[in-house]
C-alpha cells in the first residue's frame, strides 16, 4: 500500500517532467534535448519569484508558464523552423533537431551558469507532512501531484475534446494529411512546441518546491523524460502519464522489495522491455 | 509437366486486424509456367505477392517452393531459395550506379557471384534488358522505363527459380509497353517461371499460360486466360462495384 | 537580471577573458593555474567549495600587495580552466597550464577521481599537489607514489571511525540506544565510508538494523526512509552525496523519522542545506565540520560572501582556502618560485592558516575535522582528529 | 580485381606518410599539444568506429559510453593480474559480445527508438556495473597504475586508428560492405535480394563496439582511477555522434574532418573563455548545424561538384558522364 502511494507520488513527478516533451516531440517532431534545461530554468524562476517577490510557486506557474510558452515559441520560430523547412525527411529532421537542441542545451546551461552560478538551490514551501493511509508524505509533493493531475486532465480535455486540440493531434499523426484538411501545420507545430515548453516550465515550478537543483542538472531530467515519452508512445498524453506512473511504481517497488541499488537499473530494464515488445508505446497502435 | 509444382500456395490467409486481405487462397505454379495474377484494385494481389516473397508472413496456411515450406522463412532466405521480385512502385538503390544495382541482385541471392564474375554477368543482363553500356549512369537521371528495366535486371541477376513481377508494366506508354511485353516474352521463352500481377489485359492475354483471379481476398477463378475471362464471376468482379 | 545588463555583463566578461588570455604579462607576477569543473555533474559542489575560495585567496593576496618571494612582493595572476567534470579535459588543462601557460603553481582539481587522474602529470612537471577535495583511503600509498602530493581533508577511515566514536559517547551517555540504520550512495566516497563504518559500529557494540546502498542520481528516498523507520533505530547514518543528502533529509522530515541521531554525508556542511531544511536541519550531523565559532572562520566566511557573493561551506571551503595560504607561506619560506624548494618547505615547515596551525606529517594533515552538526543555524565541528574546539553533540529532537 | 587499384595505392601511400608523421608528434612535444593530440586520436577512433556502423545503416547509436566503459573496466579489473595486451583483447571481446546482444535485441527498432534504446542501455550497463562492484568488490574505484605515459597511449591509439581504417577499408570492399550500402539505400530491397539484414547489422555493430571497447581499454591507464561515472560518461556518446555527424558519415575518413576542427575549436573556447564554455560551445554548435547542414564532408562535396561541373562545362562533357 505504502509502495502504491509513494510510487504514485513519484510517478506524478515524472509525469510533470515528461508531459511537455511528449508534445514537443510528438507534434512538433523536435526531440528537444534542452527540455531539461527549460525545466531547471523554471525551477530558478520559481525560486526567484518565491524568495525575491514572495510569490507562491503554484501561482508562479501563471507567470512562468506563459513566459516559457513565449520563449519556446520564439525558439521554435527562430531556431527550429529553418531546420523543419530544410529537412527532406523525418530522419533528417531528427538528426538536425538532436544536434541543434544539443547546442541549445549548452547555451541555456551557460546562461543559467552566468546568472545563477553553479551552486545548489532549494527553498522551503509547504514542506510539512500530511498523513495518508498511516504514512507521512510531503504536502508539497501531494500538492504538486494534484496540480499535475489537473494539468494533465486539462491537457487531455484540450487535446481530445476541442477542435483545436484535435487539429494538434492530427498533426501528430500525420503532418501531410493534416495539411490536406486545411490545418496550418507549421503554426500548429509552433503552438505544440510552445505549449510543451510551457508545460515543462509548469512542471519545473512545481518540482522546485521539493527538489534541490542547480544549473547543470537538466540532463538528468531530459533523460527521464525521453524514457517516459518513448514508453508512453510519442505524442500520447495518456501514455506518458501512464508510463510515468508505471515507472514511479516500479522504482518504488524495486527499491522497497529488492534493493535500492537497482532502482535505476529497473527503470532502464522496464524501458528496454517496453521498447522491445511494444515499440509503439503503451497505448500506441501497431502500424502495418 | 506432371512433375510436382514449383510453387504451391495452400490455404493462405492474411488478416490485418479485422480486415482479411487474403482469404484461404490456394493455387500452384508449375516449372516454366507464366501465370497472371489479376483482379480489381484492393483484391489482395500485391498482398499475395508479399506473402510469397516473404515481405509479409501469412496468418495461416503455407507456401511451398519445390516442396519446401518457405512461408515461415524471412524474406532474405526466400530470396536465397530462388524467389526474386520487382516492386509495384519501382525501387532503385539511388546511391548505387546502375551496374551496382544489378550486381546487388547477384551477390546474395540464389546463385551467388562476386567480384569480376558478378560484374561481367551484370553487364550481360544490362544488355539483355536494353541498358547495354549504361552501367555507370547515375540512376537518378534514368527514365521510368529504364528504372523498371534496371529493377528487372536486378531480379534476374540471381538467376531465380521463380520471378515475381508486381505490375511491372504499369505506367508505361504504348511504345514502352510493347518493348516491355517483348522482354517478358523473351524470359518466358528461356523457360523462366513467372508470376505477374497485372492490370494491362493485353499483356495478360498475349503472355500468360494461365490466370488466377482474385476479388476481395478470395480466389474466384483459376484456368486458361480465355476461359477465365469469360466466367461470369470474373466479369462481375471487374464490372461490378469496382472498375479496373 | 535584465536582458540588456545580462548581455553587457556577458560582453564585458568575454572581453575580460580575452584580455586575460593575451600573452602580455606584467613583470613580477606569479602565474597560478586552476582547473576544476564549472560545468558537469561536479560543478554544483565546485561552485560552493572550490572556485569561491580560490577567488577569495587571489583577491586577498593581491590586496596585500602580493606574495613575498625573497623580499619581493609578487602579485598573483590566476589562470582558470573548466574541466567540464571530465578526465580528458582535466588532463589537457594540466598539460596546458604546465607547458603552454607555464604557470608557476597549480591549484589541483576538484574531486577524488580527477585529482588521482591528474596526479601523475602534476608529479611529472614537479608541481606541488596540495589536494583538498579528495577523500580516499590509501593516501599513504599516494604520497609514496607522488612525493609532491599533500593531502589535507582527511581519510574516509578517520571520518567513519570518528563518527562511531561520537555515537558511542552518546550511547554511553544514555542519549541513544544501540540500534542504527546505515545507508550509502554507491559511489567511491559512500562505499569507503560504509566499508569502514559498519565493522566499527559492530565492534563498538551497535546493532545495524537496516542497511542498503542506492545509486548516484537516485531521486526518490521514500522507500529507504520508511525501511529505516520500520526497523526502529535511534540512529540513522547515510554516507551520501549532495543530491541524496538533500533528498534523504527532506524525506526524513516528512516521514518524521523518529531518530535521536541523524547523520548525512557530503553537502550537509553546505549553507544550502540549512536553507533547504530550515528548522529541520537542527541537530543534523554530517561529514566535515569546522571550528565555526572561531574568529578566523567567521572572518573568512564574511569576506568570501563580500568578495565572491557565495557563502562558504563548513568543511572543505576553509580547507581549500587554507591550502592556498599554505602554498603562499611555503613560497615565502622557500624564498623562491622553485617548485622543488616549495615542496621541500611544504613538507617540513609549519603554517598559520584559518584552520589553525598546519604541519604536514608524511605529506598528510593528520588533524582534521570529521563530524559536524547543525546547531542553531551553524554547522559546528563536533569531532576531529585532534584539532581542538569541538562542540558537544546534541540529541536530534524532532524535525520542526 | 587486383588488391588495390592505382588510386587506392596513392591513398594508402599518403595515409602511411600521415601516420608516420603523426607518430613523430610525441618527439616534438610531450606536453599540452600531445595531450590534445591524444584527445583527437581518441575521438577519431571512436567516431570512425561509430561511423562504420552508423554511416551505412543510419542508426544513431548512443551506446558508445557502454562499450567504452566496458573496455576501461576490463583493464581496471584485471590490471593487477593479467598482462595489458590480453586485457585489451578481453575488452574487445567483451564489448563485441555486448554489441552482439544489443544488436540481436534491437533489430525491430528503428530511428529514434534505437537512439533512446542505446542511451538507456549505456545507463543500464553503468548501473549494473556499479551495483555489482558495490555488492561483490566492496568499492567502486579501481586503480590502474602502469608505467605508461601520454606518448605510449598516443602510439597505441594511433596504431588502433590504423587498424580501424584498414578494417573499414576491407569491410567496404567486401560483400558485407556492399550489403550495407544496399541496406542503407533500401532495406526492403536488401531483404529481397537475399541479404540477411539483421545479421549484417549485428556483425557491423559488433566490429564497431569492439573497437570502441579497445579505445576504452587503452585509455584506462591514462586516468589512473576508474569509476563508473567517468568510465560510462554519457557525454562521450554524445560527443562522438556530434563530431561524426559534423564531419560527415558518408566516407570512412569523413569523421576525421569533424574531429580535428571541433576538438581544436572546443579547446580554444575552453582555453580562452573558461567561464563561458557552455554558452560558446552551444553557440558554435548551433552555428554549425545551421551553416554546415551536411557536415564538413558535405561542404567538400559541394565544392567538388561545383568544381567538376565547371570543368565539364568547359570541356563540353555532359554531366551524366561524371
């Protein structure tokens, strides 16, 4: 029972990290290696808002997410669009975007180093315990889990219940066909990339309430996010959430029942198994 | 002629999810026979070709080549057993020269050659399909029929026991078509065993010994070209809901 | 920071580095090279412990007019490189400092692995190698292999056994019982401490009721803390690295881990630890420590914040600074920039540092801090190998 | 077909001269420039070995760190008991076998799935190695103390580079190499002309993995101290991909065109701007991606094509005859 709750809470964290990337990669077709830096940047902003302006990090999302949306829109239009336009095929774009976002990752890291330095940062927000089923959990984690759930539901409703969202999904399935039914694919891609960035930033501000972070930490998050996105099926919000939960549960179970030394090994084993047996993702459909 | 069939297709079925593309089809092809596999669009002809060449695995049923079960083999093994094919949409290897495209067929297939032997053989084949002396031309600048010729030369390079031509004549203009038909007739006269999927009825009439007709995944007729084309099921399949 | 100012700062610092990189050198300066991570996994630690101490020292020395070399005051010119937490890069940097920049002295890198990887080169070029942020067993073997190397921060063996001594005293005073939980990070530091600590605990009559190791970059500590909690110990020991030190403590706070002694590893002595944990930090023990009440340390801490804007930690920062003071005094005592003479002086002389009096015995500082504890917002040293000025340990009472 | 045609003989002679010249470097400088050259040769070997597999198959492997680390560990674990050359051989076999297993397991994956899989694999291997070490050796650090210095390592790497190039050349003129060119063009056709696509890829991946493992083994003495974070450093995987792609993957020697300028460029950046390394490397990187879309090799090819075109035009030769 304990494992279930702990695993879910951890899974919630992972979902926060991965939701943004699944949109960026699934719809805009950019495997954004700088995603983790985006997250850490949001952590710093939340930290700064909280300590300098005493703005509650949950409310801070209302500032940080739109700012990240704008920033990522700009990144897409100025940095990614030229690559999309010149790529002859999907493979070419994949390689180009890996290279370009790798560069972007360094740039963002460099800027954060200049502005914030390399030290660890952390602050106290809602770090009191709450009791669930006889065990204590950090209130900040539970609140983040709640916020993550809300964000995921909102995203789901948007993607699956609105016209605009359906158009976004259409681009994710097939950009060529989408453009045939009068969907403005470039704009939609830019929108998805920006939205992904905004989501990641929202995740970052929530994460900052209970994580200790520094300028060089983005890569760790990017790797986790990539794993979750691939496991869940590229561009699939439900899949990403499910994969995140699965990973959280698996890690907790292995750590509690087998050996904490094998948690990361468990992550990668699970990931590799999913890749081998359901390469299209948990919810993905086999293409003929 | 009464020897065992070279190819026998036995109760072969292929389902994509709920859609049954090939539904328990049986037929055989004898040594040195040229048969036509015809039917309206979407009737499962190309799927059938893919099942024989190993590009797809049948859901059930077996395919035998000279008695040996090949339907559980991967495509490259089937190719090594002596099945060669062309593709519905021509597939040239763009970064290889024309002659290398032909050599590609000779190196790994049924009859293997390498080095100078393969090169000489490939030159002969290019000559044969009418591309003599153009071995070093970049394939990108070739015309459509030349690409088709090249693909045929590649298929022939392994000296296959069974040759699968998937709409090889499609998209050719009338004069090219005449050349194409002549080329296939030549092959037949060499004693090659060939299955051709074709929409060009003139070609079927003038080339094929026998015809297998498919409609909606089911074999509806099998026999000499003349007999088959006058059967009412065939006529309605063609003239009914779908038009060829 | 406003965008414009950011760009300005950036441009200015580019210009500055370009100028620094230029060949024009003032007469009578001592060139000192430093290579350590500014990026990569170890950058977070180096940004607290290494770089600020180095900058402060250079600033202090130059403010004093320079280092006294045989009567002449020579200013220090610092040449910095980022090793990106990579061995290849670090080796290349050392080579560049030695053969291209031809620096007079080298401030050795940050981290055990990179210190060892660069030790052969530093020895080859005859520089004194005063290692600070390298804690490993077998230091005696290193000083034999590299007689130019000096080790200042102590050994993992001493850190672990000293901790056991502190706990034994607490048990004898009736403050804790004999049940302990021991966990460690699966990295060189954590494993070495656990390997020495566990047998010592048993020897001292403790009963290890829960033990495990976990990998670097572990992100969730709930299973470990609840596992420990279920075993019901009075004492929780984690030989941990920065990320896990924070993670474990946050989890312990939330779970309200009912222990009377709580110990975590690297980064407990970071100011960020108190920031992150607030009142919960009180009573937390950790590796390291310093004579935080001493005027020398407080003065150092104040100046470091003033000069670099970064608060020092309560363990390796002052040692890093002290190692540079030692270098400075050794140069003065040798009366020249001759490396061999400086090494000679380092090995034989006694030095005055912010850490007190330092004398190398067989190239090793044998008096060092081993355990510290957060008491009322300050991380006081509570155990050492004879430095003096230790505070009495307090019992951890709750997490609020 | 003769052993080598005239052009190949010419190339071989030039290559021999270059290798000879390179082997003299340690006599010219034993300090920083030698270390820089060690890094260059190291990345040249890694990138070329990587390109052996990834060039023709277009699979982007991020498993370099896994093979490299296994090589390093083979030496770290055995240096006290076995002779160094034997350890290098063990490294080659161990990483080759790992590559084989990965290859067999990942045949169904393509594109980005393979990329992420290999990344995950490197991390998995690192975690498992760490865990095993902790569990059974009781430490994670291994000391590799030898008498080898930078120049010995440089010579060994240089020799390895020669072996890699010769292997690459032999592969290219073999059936395997031809099969790979076909696979790179069109896998479906490859299968239908009788190529065991899976086997060809696995063999090549094993060759590539073994070379990377050997590189790790040779470099182990350089670092004296071996631990998982440095041996299985994922940065190596990324750097190899990037340098190789920047050079170009179409030809055996193309990665070298990425390795040399970029090792030097990155070195210049970190030497002159130690506080802005990340930022400037990032900027340099993006600039390269935008302005050199097909790598240095692409640039050279474009130049050649233009040159050839003008020559043909002048001589009135139709372009098709090129």
